[in-house]
């Protein structure tokens, strides 16, 4: 009887250990926890609009005000060309992916530190946290996209077949935000000043991207170096897909896309390597 009672007490145990090896990424666990990703995105969206007076109008006001300022300063005063497209539409089409990227980068960089209670108490793939932070600003992008359609109708700009490629460039924008966000979020856990440098980095990065000016203004001898900026291909792709911009620089798009993929792979490897120390350092 005592032996039977002793055997009945034994229960199966689960031991969670970090995977060893540089390329043991364990991405399948991210897919297995996809429901958690949905709730993390929903949480970020609710927190963003909680106790706000005008709610989703903030998603429209920011690109609209920036577009008006760009139109006055860069088009009226500086006389910067816009490749034959009315400058307000030209600038607004570039501000859509840029503002999304800026918001996603800021949220991703601070996502792990902001979710320290989850990281230190519950096991789940930590990759879901910066991934959710990269996806949630898409809600703002959808709201501001409606204004672009109104601007296109106002200036009598009809969509072309290039609009079918827009999901591809949306995916590239999300991938760019996630790639940079993985690096910044992992670094921010150990070096908290990374979070303070992100707003300054975003401001400099914007002027290094073709938001207020066309890629055609970049000298030909610097075009390849300029295309190493991953957002250059995203913005050029948005303008081509939405506005039917003639003769887009596909070399810039291709090089930027290749840089994004390299950044993403390196970011996942670095993030997974640092993941096992997050709970101790954060």
C-alpha cells in the first residue's frame, strides 16, 4: 500500500531549457503562441487610445499637419520637385509608411522594458513582444490611409494596377520595423539609453529617407549607397504603388529589400541569443 501511494504521488514534469547553437531560432514556438500575439496587439491598441479625447483622429492629424508643413517649406519655399505629382499627395504618400515605421520603432525599442512583469514571470516566446509592437501601429496607418484616398480624389489621381503590389510594400514596411525593433529592443534591455536615442535617430533617419524629396534628387553616383537605407525602398514602393509614379527606381527597392532581410535575420539571431538573459537583466 505504501509503495502504491508513493507511485501515485509522482507527476510528470516539464523542463524548459534554452536552445543552444547560433541558429537554433525556434520560430515554431512563435506560431504556436499566435493567439497571444493577437492579445498583445489588442492590448497595445487599447492602451494607445485609452482615455483620449479625440481617439483615432490622432492617427490622421499627425500626417496631415506634417504634410501641410512639408508643402509650405519644401514645395513653396524650397521649390523641391515632386516627380510631376502634386506635392501634398507626394508627401502624404511617403509619410504613411514613415510615421508607421517611426511609431513601430519607438514602441518596439521599449516593448521588452515595458513588459518586464510578463518577461520575468511567465514563459512565452519573447519575440512576440517586439512583433506585437511592430504590428499594432498598422491601425493608425489604416485610418490615415483613408485621407490619402480623399487627397487622390481631390487631385484627380486614379489608382493604377500598381496598387496590387501595395500589400508587398506593407509587408516590407512591417519587416523593416521588426528588423530594427529586434535589435533596439534587445539592446535596450541592457543599455537603457538606447530608448532615449530612438526619437533622435528617427528624426535624422527621416531626412535621410525620400520623404520630403524624390529619389531622383540623389546624385547617381550616390544612389547605390543611398539605397542601403531600408526605408528608401519602402517609401519609393509606396509612391509607385499608390500614385502610379512613372519609372520607379527598382534598384533602390531591390537593394533596400535585401538589406531588410539581412537586418531581420541578424536581428532574430541576436534577439534569440540575448533572450535567455532578459529576465535577469531587465
